[in-house]
C-alpha cells in the first residue's frame, strides 16, 4: 500500500462521519419539530373534547 492509501482512506471515512453527523442533526431537529406539532394537535383535541363534555353535562 502506498502513502496515498494512508491519507485517502481515513480522509474519506472522516468526511463520511462529518456528513452523517450534519444530516443526522438536521433529521433529529425535524423530528423534534414534528413531535411538537403532534403534541400541540393532541392538546387541542383534548381541550375541545373537555369543553364539549362540560357543555353536555
């Protein structure tokens, strides 16, 4: 193996790790936002249900 292999292979591995970290961070942020929206919709549904139940009593 040449010296190029010792530089090129770890460099590509490091590049892959960095790209994966960036993409993974973005996906985690989007997932957290989606979960927050789901929680808000569920809270709104529960509030409407409680209000409807109070009116019917």
